[in-house]
């Protein structure tokens, strides 16, 4: 290639570069266009590497032409860089002018207390006002406290009702919160008033109203002359305080080895209004509170004389109570961990939860 052929090629490169530079709208696009022309592999960059191929007498003129073309491209680049920077500044100024600092900011999503936990707090508050203490016990329990001390010996058929998870270390996952009854009697003696909220485990078929992991709240009151009338009064007061209205209940006989007599306290299903649904198994009633008078044998296991003291005990199903309070139709929602199901509509107001909104 001689000098006469090089000049029109350089003019064409400058024209193409001017057209490409004018078409870009961002700094990154402009830098990419620059590389296509003045980079080592660019159109002009490759021509710079051909200077050595010219005769020695022409190399000076070739170098001068190429430098002039390079300077012209650099001038174009500077002009378009200023154009893009000015456009960016104008866009920022426009956005700043549109910003209203008096408008409220975007509210970050807040976490919430699990509905079972909220109901537990509410029940703890109710019973603390009645003079009850809040106790706790191990979730991995000994056979003695889960069965033997509750009047359920090794061959007792009631063990088949518990559907127990046994551990390889010889312990078991407690099937109810009742083991803390004997633990509390051993620790405090009589008279005694306590509740025991906590998790329980049973090997059950999961459906709309049954789970293998659920929450109970055990209640125990031991004193002189405690009667069934005291039990019923406390249960009605509890449900009235939780639901903030009178709740229709029924008391029917029930068998539990650690109470005598034993009862099943059912409440009218608040999901369907007592008409019958999947949650209440079409009966209109939900079993929520097994209860009864503490069996004399259990008092003896706890070191208390049954001839001097009597008492009542109950096992409130916290999970089912939360379902009734907040209108949750399926118990599986409580443990599935899906925040879309567990986020408010319920909302905390101090230690309790407001109505379903």
C-alpha cells in the first residue's frame, strides 16, 4: 500500500468512527466503539503496525498521516464523552428534581411472632393473673415420667394410644406435656398451681387437624377441696379470655389413665360456626381440652398425699386453639414454614395478638 492509497482509507476510517461515536448513548458503548478503531486490534491500530513495511523514505510521512488520524479520532471521542456525561448529569438532575423528601420511605417487611407462640403468651398472661406459675420440662423424656408416673405401666393398653417416637438412647419424644405434672409435684409439693406450654410429638397420620409435632399447654392445680366445679370454671374463664366472648362448649366423659374422672372438653368449631367442615371432621365440634381430676396414683408418684389434697389437670391443644382463634383451616400450615401462610393478617399488640383482620 502506498501513500496515495493510504489517505482515502484513513478518511473512510474517520467517517465511520464519527458515525459510530454519534450513535452510542453510554460511556461503556463509547469505550467499546473506541476499541474497534484505535485499539491494538482496531482498524487504525492495525495500520500503525504496518509502518515498518513502507520504504524508509516514506515511513515518516506514513507515521505523520496515521498520527493525524489518531488525533482526529481522539478529538471525536472527547466530544462524545462530554456529550454523554452531560446527558447523564441532566438525567440525574431531573430525577433529583422529581424526588420529594417529604414522602414516606418504602417500609421494610417485618417479621412476626408465630400464631402458636402468640396464643401461648396470651395464655401465660391469663394464668399468671390466676396465680399459676409457668414451668418447663425436657422434650426428650424418660419413660418413667411420660408413662409410669402418670399411672401408665409398661403393659398398659393406653400406651398404644400415644403413638410414641422412641430414641436409640432409650429415651422418647414426649407425647404430651403431662410428664411435667410429676416433675412439678416433686419440686414444689402441694399446694401447687402451674401451667406447662411446650412441644409434643406423636407418630400420627397428618391431616387437616392432626400433626406429628404440635404444641400443648399442660395445667395443674392441687390444693385442699379442689373439685370438678373448679376445673369447669377455670376452663370456661380461659376460653372466654382467649376469644373475648362466650364460647359454646360441651363436656363429655373421656378416659385418661392419669385423671379420674376424665373428660373431653370440646368447643364449637369457629371455622364453620358449628355447621361441620374438614377441620372438625363434619361434627361441628373440635376436641381442644382433655381434662379431669388428678388420679390418686399420680399424686402418690409426686409425693403428695391423695387423702389430704386433690387437684385437676388439663392438656390444652395450643395449635388447635390458634387455629380456632385465627381461622386457620389446616393444621399443616402451622409447621410448614411458608411465610406467605404465617405472615400477618395476625399482628402483635404487646404480648397478645389482635383479631384476625
